[in-house]
C-alpha cells in the first residue's frame, strides 16, 4: 500500500523513535554506587576485593563529579550524561521559591516533576530501544519517579526510615539483583548503597568508623562478585562500581554564619535554601538584590557569592530556571550557617568539584573491559555514554563523550 506523502514524511520523521534491533548476545550490565566513596578511601584500609577487581578489570585514578557535589544531582548525571544546568536536578531538595516550601531528600525522590525535566535517564532509553531492554533499580536516586509517564520496569524503593548501613540488607539487595538477572532475565540494573556517605557525615572522613565502613564495602564487593560467579553471570555481566562524590572534614573554627554578617538581615530575603553544607540559594526581595549581594560577597574570605548570570561557567550549574538570583558556596571544610547553627556533621560534601576530596572512584570488570588497566581521571558526565555503549543503545543528547572511556574497552 502506498502512503500519502504527508504520512510518509511523518513516518520518516519518527525514525529516531523506532526501536533499534536488539544487540545479539549482548552482556548484562550492573551499575553500583557506594554513596560518598572518596577517591582515596581504599588507601588507608585493606581492600582485597576492590584490589582484585582492579587487577581483573579497569580502575580510574579518580573520577570528577558534577557540581554541586550532592547525591541526587550527581547520580542523575550518571544516569543522563548531563550537567546539572541541563538535567535540572539541581539539589537534593525539591523547593518552591514562591511558597517557600522545601522538601527533604526522601520525599523529593517521589516527586516526578523534579526529575522529569526532558533528560531521560538511561533506564527509560534502554526500555524504549533494542526491542525493549528490561531494567531494574534498587534504592538508586531517581528510581521512584516517572519519566514521560514511564518508570523503571522493576524497582525497590527504600522505606522512609531505612537503615542504609546494615550489611545484611546489602546482601539481600545483591541476592535480589542476581534473581532479577537470572529468573527475570533483566538486562540492566542500578544498585545503590548509602555508605560510606553516612559514616563520613556522622564521624568524619578520617574516623575509625569510616574506615570500618570501607572494610564493610569491600566485603560487600567480594560477596557481589561471588554471587555473580555462583549465578553463572561472570562471562555475561559487566560490572561498574562508582560513586557520586567524596567527603571533606568540616572545620569548626572561623565559621560562616550569615545571621551575624554586618548590614545583612533575613528581612531582605524572600526565599532561602541554606544550612545544607557549603551551598546556598537566595531570592532577595524586590529591590534588595544589589544590597544583599554587596553585603554578602565580602562577608567571609571563605564564602563565595555570585549573581546567577555571573556564576563561573566551569560549574555548568547556574543556567537553569530553578537557580535563584543569588548563589553561595564555600571553600572546602566550611559550611554555610543561615539563621541558626543547625549543622553538626563532622564530614560534608557539596564543595567545588575540582577539590580533591570531592573526587570519587570508578572500577569496572567484565567481558567488555580490559584487564589490569589504570586509566587517567575523567568526569562523571562521561559514564552515561559508556553505559549506552555497553547496552548497545543510542544515547540521548548528553554532555559527555564515549571517546573518554573507550580505551577501557576490549
């Protein structure tokens, strides 16, 4: 049957949406994130399983996260290959500058409008292409949301008061992943662990507790690789272990406290998102922007204050409609206190992504990866293209490049 010209052109214009043929015999893929795993955490703890994984596969000297170095934004960069100003998940907290409402990390996970900004996470892309790959996710940031009315095929979302540190829970999650790969024949799974981030926050990155947690992470890596072998997946599964950001020791002297700044008053502010580590977002009242800016920009030598349009371009952060007229960030070690001092963490992140203590890890092993290779540092924005290559799918528009990670591949 001959199509009318209009229908023919319409069909051709939809060509990019037609699912690609499924790659024959493609390997499965598991992306694991250990939140807050600083690039050098394995250097003061014995990590035989991570060391073995590096010998069997690929290790980066370190990986540079996107800015701001917070959990949800950096994980969404891994899933989309976009910088924050392009994917729109600019903070862990959903907020509304008009009403002043701010919602915590866990609640924000379930607000699809916060996540669904036009940048599709790789789960959805994989499900739409290659005859529909089957994806799964356990606790990974962004899992709970819907994207263009679609969601991850199979998922587990943690309850509100979940113990992110329990090793038994970790092993149960790994067992579930293996069941999904084998019994349910999933192709791609993301798996998230909330440590060593929690230990780094509570006790500090140099603490004994953090070091003990790294030992737990290493045991978990050993258990994961054991279960991969037992499940008959070793020759069929590519495994990537990475993280979102590092961790910095909080300094308790010469602190930044906005309430004590001369000539500054919160009466001049319509909206504030403060007391979240080293980052701040402010909406001054009408006619007050210049005053607030001039007062705060010289308030403390470790505090950096910018108008939105003047924020350093290297951060790839400020060019988004959710960013407020004024942005604040502080030097490594310094957190920004707002009205009152309510931050008591001994470790923090959110700092400049060029700071070494914000750098994180990247390890990979499996049939697609070379063996015993250490690669130069690279940006996390490049991981997405690698994931797409491993799954045999066409990437959405993104800010990274496959060329960066191609040397890892056989």
